[in-house]
């Protein structure tokens, strides 16, 4: 009944792999669901706004059905996303669901400018704690089925300021630890409302990684450290469980040290844009038309049962 798409800006998956559950207990809780630490961002772009548009539309930036948004700065007045292009917000609104979007960077005003009438609750907040607080307020506002998008930016800010270094005492690691504490607030609210928790799913991913060059991810679109991201799916009823590639051997393939381009044959890697149609599938809604990612909603997050 409730799905949250949660993007942690600039989150490298190896940061979750090398840091134990003692320091990141809430990321560890998400990792108990269905996940991979070897997903990828958009095939051509590893910057923020283009990837987030992909998360919400299921489209890549480029290609026949690409969403075409390449600007990564504050959009000028009147520059909007294509009006003929559906998103998860559109589909959820038409189905009568409540919708909310909360982000940590001002340029996400692009969402309210383009889709404003369909986003019932929107906010730009400065910290992960404020963003998570808005999500909890949104959930508390009504028990009706809902779709929420949330974006937190501390890891990206720390990476650009001091580098994407994984030392335990680095600013980047400290930023991820702060996000973990904010996730704890989210879980505290869900644990206090067990009926809603049992009907809630969280999809956590990232727009890009970082570290090539040390304090950046711009200008090195093909660098693996910039492209590899996590994709975690947690459900409050405990149904989501397992490694994503192991659950989806026919439709997805782990890219390992490579990143297939859009024209590559064979099974693709899991990408952050898979979140769009997975979200609609979890909500029992049809897929987005002309989506590049998970177009037939084949991405499984629950192990198959054997007779």
C-alpha cells in the first residue's frame, strides 16, 4: 500500500560493504531485504538530475524513448520535463494514491514545476533528518495508499568537499553514518505503526557513486567508481529477501567490472531506473509505457516458492 523511493545522493555501494552493521545498523536492516551492491546508474550519464528523472520515469536519458533531460543545474523558469511523458507520480495519481516528494537540493524544484498538480506534498529540505521527517509526516497524514520519493544529499556533499574516501574517519564515511541515523528515525516511525510497516516497501538506490577524480564524478562518465551504485529493496512484511541477480537470472546479469551500454545484447544490469516500474508493480499498478528499464515488470524481489 505504501512505497518509498529513497535516493542517497553519491552513495558508493562499497561504503556499505566495508562498514559493519555496528556503525550502519539501519542500512544493515535494509540489506536484509532483497539487494545488490553491483547496480548501475544511467548508461550514459552519472550526474544527479538526469538520473533522478530516470528513477521516476523508468527511462534512460538518451535513446529512442529517452527522457532527454541533461541539465544538472537549477532549471531556469519555464524549462520543464516533457508534458507527454508519464512518471510513477502520474500513474499513482490516476490510481487515486497520495503522492509526496521531498529533496535536499533546490534544483529538484524541477519536479514540482513539471508535475506540481500531481504531487500533493512537496518540500526542499536541507538535511537527511528533515527529509525523513517530511516522509514520516506524509505517512502520518493519512493511512490511504501512497507513493513517496525522497532524496538526501550528505554523502554527495562530503564527497565533493573532501573526496569519496572510505576511511572510517573520513567526512564521506561520517556523512553516510548520519544518513544511517536518519534512516533510524524512519524505521522508528514504522516500528511504532506496525500495521503500516507490514504494508510498506522501501527502494533505496543512488544517482551515482564518486571518486574519479577524487572529489568528483563529473567528466568521467565511464569510471566504474562513479557508476556502481546500490539497489536495496526492503518490505515491512519480510517478504523481500535475497540477492537480486540470483533471483533474476533470466532477465538481469551482474556487470561486475563492466557496464554494458544501451545497445549491448544480453541481460542488462540492474539500474536505478528499474525503481520506477518496480514501484508500480509493488503498488499493483501497470508499467510505464515506453520505459527502458524493467518494462514488463519482471524484476523479482521475492524468492520463488517450491511445491
